[in-house]
C-alpha cells in the first residue's frame, strides 16, 4: 500500500512539474512580446556626429530644419515623446518642418559633449532638444526640461514646445 501511495505521489509531483514547465514556456512568448514592444528608439551604437552631418544634408535637400532630440532607451519620457512625434497631427507637424535626429545619451555618459555644444543642459532632464538651421547653427534649444515630462504632456503641449524651438519656414 505504501508503495502505491509513493507511486501516486511521484506521479502527482511529475504532473505538477510538467504543468509548471508548460506555464513557463507559455510565459516566454509574452516576455518576448514585451521585449519587442520595447524596441530601441535611440541607436546606442550610432556615431552621433556622422548622423548629424547626414541629417543636415537631408534638411538642406528638403529645405527643413533639424530637430535633435537627446534621450535614452531606458527613459519613459523619451519613449513617450518619440511615440507622440510619430502619430497624428504632431507627426504631421514634425514631418512637414523638421528632420529628426535622435541622439542617445546613455546614462548621461554618451554624446553629452554634443548636447553641450548645442546649449542643451541634460541635467534639466531628458528628452531635451535643439533645433538647428540647415547651416548647422542652433536656432533654439530646450533649457529647462520642457520635454522631460513628455509622458504626461498632451500633444498640444509638445507642439507648443516644438513650435517655440523653430521658426516656421
């Protein structure tokens, strides 16, 4: 009798283990989907100066200004700003007037010299931005963390900040 009870207990344990393995396997695609949802917005391996030169060339050809957005993939507000600028009326405004260059600042250890050259104080928060004319000269930059709460800003508030950064062509 004890042998049968032991066998049933082992079967039950093996069934529980199998169910746990199935549950774990089912969770893997969910975490893969979550990982895909967090697709990088900023290219962490990019040569920001080379990309800036390319953006300026594109801006010259399209007769637009360049919007340089400093941010990082870990930053929720940076991701929110990117999403806002990619959808709806805000996306139309950006596409009509600006060539966008996203510059990764890592953990404030990458491309900070470029931000400083453009007069963008990263210590006030990211995302931070500067608008450059086609000649590469800074027209205006955020100076007080105007976009650092992008996830809580409406499209109109973001639009006001962007309009304040560039002159209409």
